[in-house]
C-alpha cells in the first residue's frame, strides 16, 4: 500500500509518516509540502490513498475538487485542524472518503484509512453528533427507514443517483456514469432531496451509506 501525505508543515508530514509506518504493515509513504506537486506525484507513482491537509497554500477545496475530477476512485482522507461543520459538510459534498481532525487520536486516522480502502466514507461519530441535521438523518434511518420505504419516495433514476452520492461521486462523475447531462443530474438531486426531506447532498450521502447503498451494485 502506497499512501501520499500532503501537508504544508514538514513536521506534520514526518510525524504522520512515522505513525503510519509504525502502525501499518507493508506500507510505503510519500510526503509533499507543496499542493502543486500532488498531480505530478499521482501521475508518476501508484498511490492507493491520499491524506490531505484542508487549508494549505494552493490547496483547500479547489484541490479536493480537482483530485475528485481527475482521480474519482482514489480514496481521499482530509486531515484538518478545523471542526467547523460547514467545512466538514463541504468536504463530504465534494466527495472526500474521510474527514479526521488533527486533534483526534491516531486510531481515528487508522480507522478512516481502513474504511477508505474498503470504499466506505468515514467521519468520527462525535463530529456527526455535533451536526444536528446529520444526526437527524442517521436517527431516522436507525429508527426503521429502509430501502423499501425510500424506493417508494423517489424514482429508480433518483435511487441510482443516491447510490452514486453515497459513494462520494460529484454531479459531473454521476453524469458520466449514468450517461446524463450534468444539469439533468442536478434536477434529479434537487427533486430527490425534496422528496426525502433532506437539506443537502451530504445528508443524502449519509442516508445512502446507512442504507448500504455504497456497497450495492453499480447502476448500469
């Protein structure tokens, strides 16, 4: 397994590298303090997962979006000092595979890496609980909302889109996958959110994951 760490603080890169090589078997770690080097590294090396600082020069949400468009299947874990719910929601909306705060114990990062490599999205429970809207979605699913109920509320095409959202795909990626225009996808997403009583695609992604859609077969 080859992990790329992207953080503008060299000591953070060194610390993370030491942690990962000490905790994971058969792991190779590459680091960079420059966001502009990321695409070049990905083009020239076989990287299995990226750990990315959220706020660094020439990085941030723009870099996340670029990575998602260029490498849609590459697991991307954001490691940030921020616990701002807006930042977390935006990262999840852009399709990151995991969000971990720098104040979290190393076990949280290791769990995020494990889940990301298995194709699952990870956000620590305490962060989700700090965001009431997300907690409501999870509570509703845990209270008995299931695939059968959801399928009665949305169309088959919207279910396909929900499945894609639960896997962290952007509208552009969904459009390519389902052979639709990006505008058509946006219309379907808006209608689906309204039908399910959700406020945004982040909530839809959490709902889809709780329903197991992220592990189900891809739509044709």
